[in-house]
C-alpha cells in the first residue's frame, strides 16, 4: 500500500546575527500527538542557541499552507513531498480497551496479528484467507478510530495492509485523546493510540481506566506490558518487534528552498545529536541505530538531506 504523508507544520522565527530576525513559520496540523516533543526540542535548543526563536503552533487543515518546515508521521518517498526528510523519532500504536471489556477474558492467552486484524477491520472479499467466517465472529468489540486522514489511522491501516475506510466501528473527530474518552464511557470499546496518550507521563503508569488488549507474546514480553509501565514498554518496543503493535517513524520535512539553511540544518542536527535524550520522557521511541547514523552522516557530510529508505 502506498505510504501516506501525515503532515504537521512547524513555524519558527530564526534570529540572525546583529539582531536581524527572519520569520519562518512552523505549524502542526492533524498529528497533535507530536506537539509535546516538538515543544521540548525547541525549548532545549533555545537554551543553547537563544538567538533562534521558535514558535510551535497547532493549526487546522483549512488554513493556508506554509513554506516552512513540516512534520511527517510515517515513511514517505521524495516524490510524495516537496522537500527532504530527516526522521527525529518513532511512535508506537498500542491497542487498549476499557478495563471491563468482556473481550479481555475471551482473548485468553492473547490475540495474534491475524485475529486483531479481523477484529479491527471489515472483511476484505479479496483476502478470504484472513477472514474465514468462523474467525470473523470469534471476537467482537466497538472499534474507535480517528476520522479522515489522521496520522495514526493511516499508520494503523498501512501496517495491517488495509485501507483506512475498512476500519470498523466509530470515527472520532478531533485530537487522539478523544479516543480514550470514548473508551472510558464504552466498556466494549477498543482503540489503537500512542504511548504518550495511553500512559500518564508523570506517574509513568497506564491510565487507570485503560488496559492493554491481551496479545500473543513471549513470557518476558507479556511481563513488560503487564507491568503497565511506559518505560518498560518503550524498552521492549525498542529491542523487539511485536507484530501486534505498529511502530512508525516521524520527522521533519525541510523544503527544497531551505535545504541549505544553516540554522535549520543546525536544529535538525541538534535533534539527532542531543534531542533524542528527551524522546522517552515524552512517550516516544528513539531512532533505531541505522536510521540515526544515516541521518547524521548525510547532515554532516553533505550539509543536506536525502530520503532514508
């Protein structure tokens, strides 16, 4: 399935030498879950570079597009975006439900990827192998997902090789946090959501009305998730591939006309060199070693960015 761009725009005012200020807007659209980590990176960067003034602003899709930086929450090719990509972190989509959901007991030892796909997505008539009638009726729940072209919806559908419109259940308009509000009211509800929303970032524990859906895992992996501790979950997801938990990259797009902007490149390099230390605090995974090394190499050797496959 074609990878989709999940846009979020960032606006920055960059102060030059001798007090001259060059306005450069940066806006976040749709993918609000990345807003806290972007704010943190900007705050910490400005402590070291006070002349660089950044403003992170959430906007709606109806506002005029900007020529500034933008954020993508998934893999893209150069043909899909007018600029170069530097990935700055990863996020995981974890399946959760109300603690009183009858599905928890029915799932027994845990759902496998095929069973989870059957539960979340409508039947695909061209793929009967995964949608036998007996399995289709085995589990039931009310699925809640973001509406439209929301980043987490597109990532979820892409991971399970399905179209967004095949997701069952009810579509929620607005921030991803509203998915959790829906689960609080509906004991039959389930949803995939990002770690920074599912866990309380202060206590580092899973939010009280939620539970992680039973998943088919190895004993040590199950123990890490049953601990309901975000740091154990992050450690697990950074070291092992869990087939029922999608993990995707996110990052910033630097427009072609800004590819040689020294201040922007310095900021991007700072995120790779020093900004990674804040990822876990805000519920995000660090970049894998291969991606991080490749991005650093291209920034430092060529002064510009190319797409990392």
